[in-house]
């Protein structure tokens, strides 16, 4: 397993990150996965054996059970890995049990530490933007956690360009800890962040952590044009979906992924992950797995590299629409 620097930091992480969203299966997260402790521990063991040293979860995954199960699975090996979790979502019925207020962040960091069975979090990420809390309040609370030794680095997730840049500017002006990573929806069927967020991350030296790199399973090859959909899968009903994208375009991408995978003796899923690993700003790609077979297959995506010509073919097939003002700015650049 290859290692990469986590954004503009001196810490190295495996280029594949193990996401624990499939652990537990409580509440909303039931449809993602319902792994029990033994299954979760077996997957963590396999990930560690495969060279993964980076694990990601969140306080809302299965109502905190994911954190608890991941902590138990890691045990004494926690010191050998880089551990990431998130804060922002609702964790109780009270009016202050959600958001990015100082109260919610400090309370939930302590709760996450207890569930994870550790006294520090390597990468503490805000799960999404909170329009009701001043960013200064959020960033000061995160800075206090770093200074207290409870958190080592901070990251953002699910932000627009202006929201993320404003936060970085506030941190710079007030001498607070800065975000070192952006965890974002990024894959061959979702390259929207290349319009604003990728250039921002490049300019500000943030590492990118793609979530759902296989598009909710679409880029594994189990959904094909003209074929019946698998039953009890995330996209069995295309009309009722959390992840929205153009499936017809997606089918063309899967066809090309299959051709590339065949050239390398690989699988379609491996090729989809390998494509993201060719992107220079990607620090680590977050994968989720329900079975040992899925995890073993995903791990092999780190064993080979698609050619620049293959990357270009996929770039052309999956190119996102160029929204204003990007197309106008491109014209003005070409005038120079």
C-alpha cells in the first residue's frame, strides 16, 4: 500500500482509507450496512493487513455505534493508525444537539473520544456547513480542541467554495488552526467540485478525501445498460436516490472502465478507484465495504496504475459541465 501526505501536513496516510459507515446499521444508516462487531473487526484486521493506516467514521453513523465498533476493532493498534471522525449532525433530541456551535463541538468531541476509546483524534472534520453558527465560533472551538491535545488536525466536508475559503481566511486572520483536508463527493460520475473546490484546494494546499468514490455502487459494474438491476441494492429504484447523476452517461463510463480493467487484469471497481488515485490533490480515497471480498478487491486498486491515455479517455467521458463564470474565465485566460 502506497502512502501519501495528508494535505499540506507532515503526516502520511495510506492512499486508501477505510470508511466505517457500514458498521452498526442503526436508524438512517441501516440501508448502508448492518455489520456486527465480529464482522467489523474482521474487516479492520484485513484492512490493516493490507497496509491501510487511515480510518474514517462520524458521530452520526449508526447513532454513534460506528465509532464504538471501530474503536473496539482497533484496540491497542489505535496508536499505529490515523483516525478521523466528524461532527455537525444531530446526535440527540435537544435543540443544541446539532450544528457547529461551541457547545455541540466540545460536547460531541468528548463523546466521540469515549466511544472510540482514545484520548485524541487525528483528523476532526466538520461534516457540513452550518449557516446558523458564525464560522469564527466554530473555528475557535476547533482550535481550542487542538490546543487541548484532543485533536491533531482539522478538516472540512461538504462545503461550497466561498464557505471553505471564508473559513480559511478567518483562520489565517485570527491565527487559528486551518483545515488541512476537504472530504467531498468525488468520482467519475460526480466531478462537480472541479469547477470551484479543486482549484481552491490546489491554491490553499488542502488534501482531497473523496467519499463515495464508487458512486453508491454504480461504478462497480453491477448496474449496466439494458440489464435488470440487482435487488435490495442502493440503486434498485433509480427514482429514489440520495446520489443524483446522469445514469446514461454513467453507463458509458462503466463500459470504458471495463475495457481499462481488462487491460490490467483488474475489476471495474478497481479501475474507478485507480482513476481517483491518479488525481494529484487526492490524499486518500475513502472506501466502504460490507464483505471481505469487497475489501480485498478494493485494496488491489493500489497495486497498479492506469496509463495517462486511459485517464484522459475517462476525463473526456466524465467531464462535468463548465458553469459560469468558469467558461468565461477560461476565454479571458486564452486571450493573454
